[in-house]
C-alpha cells in the first residue's frame, strides 16, 4: 500500500499536478525561442542571450573547466531541460536581480503552454533550490516542490552525492553546496555576526553564520534567530571551512525550521 501511495505521488508531480501559478506577481520580460541548452539550468535564446533559471541549481557539467568532474545526473538534468524547452518559445519573468556577473539573464521561464521550467525540473528531482538575497521570489513554492521530490527519492534525491548531511563532523564536506540538518545547540550573538552552533565545540563543529546586515533582514521579516536554539533546522548553502564547516546565511529562505 505504501509503495502504491508513493507511485501516485510521483505520477501526480510528474504530470504537473499542484504546480503553482507563480508568474502572477513577477515582471514579464521578453519572449523568445530556446536554441540551445548549456546545462540543466542554463539556456541560450535566439539572438544569443543566455538565461540562468533563477532559484535552482542543477547538477553541474565541466563546461570547459579543467579537472572538474561532472556531478552525478548532470547529463540527465541537461536532457530534461532540452526536452522541456529546446526549440520552444519561452517567456522570461523577473522577481529580483535581472542579470548576473556573467551577463546572463536571471529569470523564471514559462513555455508556450504555461509550464514553469523551474518547477518541472524540481518536480523531477533534477535540481535543488538555490536562492539569493536579491532573488527570493517564490522560493517557498520551489522548496515545496523540492521537498516532494526528495520524499519520493526522485532523481538526485536517490543519489548519495546529494544526500542531506547531518550537522556532525566529518559528515559535512567543504567547498560544496549542501543541505545540512541538525539541532541548534546554542545561538551566539556578537556585534557583527550571529552564530548558530550545532555542537559544543565551535572550533570544530558545524556552524551557521549570519552577518549584521543579514540580521537586520531577518529582524524586519520577524524571523527570530535567537528562537532557533534547541530547534532542529535544515540549512542550505556553500560550505566553507572556518573553525570547522560553516555556511553563511544571507536570507531567511536558507533556513527551514523542522521542529517546534
């Protein structure tokens, strides 16, 4: 019975059920045909402009980078985006910063039939939510789609490379984008930063760091960082090494509270 229920969930999401109509409050941009797909989250439009599908990160391909090993399922993600968009006309919708430092447009993409390409990839488990402080539109909807695919173990969520890490050394690898879950042992507010500590030794244990500017954003939105002490949370971001593994948080959507 459980297997049947899971199959029903999978078929529903793949068919596009429960897809949010997110374009209503975004700014409409140009419509153009997709003439090439670079990887699982980047396309080229007629005229040569590149578009990065904002809000998601698909498995990475080398794309000319020396000594870069392709991430698992990178070819599958690219093929899925080709099936969704290649040769089709898409409309760009903006909810934040419109161009990145590489000159690529940052947009939500909808095809001629109203299919939201970001949502379609997330539903198939071929991308993770990857948001920024200056591009936060509809991250909540994307997180819900990602969560459903992860619960159904679709795509990347059935591969250990993308496993949600426990906030316990050495379980958190460095220099990679990761999802990490654990209980906040202590919240330490300093003049320039607030630290969420996940272990008794901040010199070695996993830590989340929130800068002073970012703290003001949390405060404006009613997100109480101090109230996270003792709660289990899931965080996402690039793991760096600073007295143990650390993720710097820039906006509230990077933290999902899992326990009351």
